[in-house]
C-alpha cells in the first residue's frame, strides 16, 4: 500500500477537500500510474453531490486520467515504467460475460467497476478516482496515449470523447447525415468535432448566445438557439440524429419534433427521469427512436485515441490547479466551461 494525496467529496453539501488515500501494491496484472492530468467531467459533480443517489463518502472523483507508468506487475506485457497512458471511466469488469466478450465492458452483465465509487472486485474496497497523485489499474483497462498527442487536451477524450464517439459509431453517423448536438459543454463540443470528422452535417443546439461563434470554430455548420421557439420550429423534421448532452431535466419534445421520420434521439446526458414527459405522438407518428448510450468499450476508446491523433482532434481545455476545483464546479453548474477543465496534478504535489 502507498499513501497518496487526493481531493475528495466528503458530503453532498461540502466543498471538495484534501484526503489521503491508500493505493494498493500492484497485483500481477496491474499498472501503477503517476497521474499528470485529470479532466473534470460533469459526472464528477453529479457524483460529488449525490445527484444519482449512489454516492458513498468520502469519494475521490476523476475519470479522465493521463499519467506515467511507475511500476508494473509480473504478468503485465503491454506497458513498462515510463510509458504515458490513460485511464477512463472503468477500471474492471467481469471479462467473461457476453458484453465483455463483445468489447463493450461498459454493459458488463455483472456490472463494470467504475473508476471511482465502485467496490473493487478483489478486495471490496471502494475505488477512488483521478483527483489524486497516482492510481493502480488492471492492464486491460489502461490505454496507450498515441505518440505526439497533446496530453492535457487529450485527457477528456477518455470520457467526453468516447461518450460521444461510441453512439456516433454505433449508429453509423457519416457523410449525408444531419446531426444535432444539444448542449455545448465538454461532451457537446467533442460531439461536434467527432461528428464533423465522420462527415456529418452538424447543428449545435445551445441556450448560450455567446457560444454561437465558438460552435462554428469547433466546426458546427449551423447553430440554433434552443430557447428561441421560432428557431426551433424552423428546423422541424430536419435531422437524422440528435445527441443530447444536457445534464439536467429538460423538455425533449421540441427536439423529437426536429427529427426526420425514423430519426434517433440519443440521450447521453441525463440519467434521471424526463420532465416534462415524452409525448408518445412525437415518437409514434414518425417512427422515431429514443435511445441511450453509456461511455464506450476499452478497444473503442483506444480506437478513438488513435483517431484523434490521426485527425488532430483535441479538446479545448482550461487548465486549473487542484485547489481551484470547487470554483470549477461552480462554473460548470452555470454552463460556463470552455470546454473542459483539466487539473494539472503537479499542483497537488506542490502544496499538500
Ligand atoms: P458540461 O457541464 O460540460 O456541459 C453540459 C452543457 O449542457 C452545458 O454546457 C450547457 O450547454 C448545457 N446545459 C447545462 N445546463 C443546462 C440547463 N439547465 N438547461 C439546458 N442546457 C443546459 O457537462 P458534460 O458535457 O461534462 O456532461 C454532460 C452530461 O453528460 C452530464 O450529465 C454527465 O453526467 C453526462 N455524462 C454521461 C456519460 C454517458 O456515458 N452517457 C458520460 C459522461 C458524462 P449550452 O450552454 O450550450 O446550452
Ligand atoms: Zn465523465
């Protein structure tokens, strides 16, 4: 065991604060990683505030981790000390069920192990995430960071990137498709870049007038201000797909109406119930589909890292020190993120 510095949520009504946690000695298939950067996902905020009713405290958030290998267990074959690697939202799964065999470990029939807030399958301790100096992860769940990729701006690919890429690939989004991306935050801005790289015509739906120019800079072909009823009506029956990244309850009926017949609305943002409810007619009369998608498998995440390196796609990041995480959470709540906070973990070492 090694004691390491971290930042944790201690209660749903408290700011994040320092905590010392134990990291296990590497098991034979483990990789020990010194964390260099960690992205700040809206899920970290949901989890810290117990929005999903799952949280046990104290919990160290963070699942967009980039770091350097410091030690490996005896059975590890793909990594060696000094390698630069990534860890996303999963650190384990059963590896034997149909989903794991299909390389979609996120749908493991025996529940995948989240990077933070899950019980470790071997020793039962609760997993703790990337707002910390180091982490120890089974080799299968460790990604290779492609040569030359900018590391801080690649960290969010490990969640924001794969969560948007996986449904785009699953539904075969390509040239000739019209796609709407709802909410331009961390996930949304990656959704725009990735859908453009796959050839789709992309429209951003945002509440924020000040994001119009930025959306175009990310490659969006069109922008609709979602609070403007006239603009929403003007795009009725236009899109093949909607990628919905909004993290709070919202009315999806106007977005369903903007889909063509046979169009698909893909929820990635909201886990809780929809309010107001979906009008059945918005689905039935046009054979529309309401779908959901959860992160992406390990092989697909590696494919995406390589795709991003090849197409020169990175996240727009604002670097912060670990000590500024509570301010970053406040800004995230207001939708004021352009477009991902990434923690420089050197800040944790220098002050604690
Ligand atoms: P961000 O906070 O970075 O972005 C969310 C965006 O949604 C905002 O920028 C804003 O865009 C829009 N938004 C925010 N609040 C509201 C509101 N009250 N009404 C309407 N729109 C709003 O979050 P992330 O991109 O990091 O995450 C988005 C959601 O996706 C979170 O709920 C997160 O938990 C979830 N998630 C899901 C995953 C999955 O596997 N399915 C994986 C990772 C995250 P604008 O200003 O353009 O309107
Ligand atoms: Zn995330």
